[in-house]
C-alpha cells in the first residue's frame, strides 16, 4: 500500500527511534511505501523540500514555529498548517494514489486535506489519537470553553473524528472518554492502539559508573529521572515541591532532562536553590538521552492535576524498555498510573499529594529488590503490549482487503 503519514512531529529521517519512526519502519519492513509530511519550522531557515528514498519519502514543509514557542505563534502556526501542507502535497505528491492515510493528534486542523485525499483516492483513514484537543487546553487554562476559538477548534475536532474510518486510542480511559463526549462516533470504529516502540534486538551493555561520573551523579544514590517535555501540561510546580522537600536526602538523586515552556522557570529554581541532590540538563540528542536513562533507577512522570482528559505520555516506554519502575504523579482521569500499579511495574499518586509521593520515593529509594522486580514486570508488559508489531497488527486487521 501507499501510506501517507501526516504529523507535526519533526521527522528528518526514519532511522531515529521514536513512536512514529519505529512504526513507520515496521510498515516498510512489511513492503508498504511510506510518504511522510512533517513540519520544517522557520527557526531552521530552510524552505520546503522533499527527501526521497527507495522505500519512503519525507516531505519537509516550511511552517511557523509550532513547538516550544510562544502561544501566539503556536496558535497561528497551527491554523496555517493545513494550507501549507495542502500546497506542498499538491506540488510533490499530486500524482500518487494513497491507499491509507495515517495521522496523529495533535493537530486537529488537517481535516480539509485529509478529506480531499480520502475522497480523491478512495483512501482509508486511521487516526492515532495522542491528545484530545481543545479540551486539554481548556483544562489547564489556556482556552475558554465559551470562547469562539474553542468552538472553532471543537468543530474541527468533530469533523476529524467523522472523517476517520478508525480511531486508535492510547488506553481504555481514552476510548471511554472519546465515546462519552462524542456520542455521534460509532463505538465499533474506536479501539485501543497504544504508543509503541521497536525493541532493541540485542541488549545494550553500558557502564553505569562511567556514565554517572560523566554527569557528576553520585554512584551510591538511587537515581530518579524525569525526561521529556517541560511544559504546562506536566504540572511541574509539584516537581519543584518534591525536589525542595527531598533536598536534604542523599540516598536519592534527581535528574531533570528536557526542554519546553517551563524550562526557564525550573532553571531559575535550580539557580536559586542550588540543590545538591538534583540536576537540570537541557534536552539531549536521542542517543545520549537513551544512554543516560540506562544509567538511572526509576522513571518519573508528571501530569497537571486539572486534566479531565486521560493523557498517556510516551516517555513511559523508554523507562519500561530499560527495566525501570515508574513513579507517576498525575490527574485522576488518566489510567496510566492504574495500569502501571495493577500490572506491577510502578506506583501512582495524585499530583499534589506530597506526603504520599514522598512515601513512595522512600520505598523506591531503599528497596533495590523491589525496583528490580518492578522493572522486570514493566519490560514483560512492554513486550506483550507496547511493540510496533502489536500496533501494526491492530491497524492492518482493518485493511487486509485493500
């Protein structure tokens, strides 16, 4: 099949690891031809261009900055995205007939181009639902539900669901939320298609002591790592309270790695408080970050407690792949913490419950055997549920006759 993949994630090649590139490589292994459309933000100073390969093509479309930028440029850039994508697709992919259109949220603003190609080529369409917008923006105070902007985006969201032949959600809580708040959607076209990765074929051996020395991490402490986006959705005020309340404990060490709109706020806290058992590192290249994760003991996940939509951050997968238990502080609507607890690979509490969180930190800091068992359980669950082979099977069972 010819498969068109639309995304706002930055994809320059398919060799790098990630939830989308891993899945697309698996499609290629199964003899499908992949056509990726990905943004090329103006900060990179390059025009729209096509990267062609034997079994896939990547169309890099010049856009405004839509990631890690101010809310005004992000908003305008997101609105313009559909026009920019449509123009580029008409120029570079106009003679290609697509059998399947894959796309992820965010954004929800590509409805017109999806609809045009769907009806032009009689394509099948599959939505990988990675967030529920605009409600997520309402939850954290970035948008008013009574405003015109919300109503406009909500119409586009409904249209996107209508255009989608199938909708793959990250967890059961996402399925339930989607159907409850969108009664027009037929339940039979909504299913669980979780975040997934391609597992390393051979175990990667590392020298933890060498890596810890490289980053000035104490070798005797239990190392807790938070890696990924440092933005408002993560509810990171609670993270700072955790660091402050544990600042005198030398049996644990905290690594905060990433970038985002809240990075400067966190950096200012580090500069003011100068914690001896915590370190802030700006975003690392993927291979260096993966290496650093392998030297740590426990993975951390934070989500803003105001969320009514069930988020499911993909950073969970790198923790599980490296046999690390996870400690989650989230809202009460996501099921990411419940799934971790019920399947024996992590602990959860509500974002804001400092006493409970510190109690869990104490347990994980002192019990190495428990950490090992939780990590093994997580790796087993990952292999059984969160691999690209599983995602491919879920998607392709609908298209055997295409």
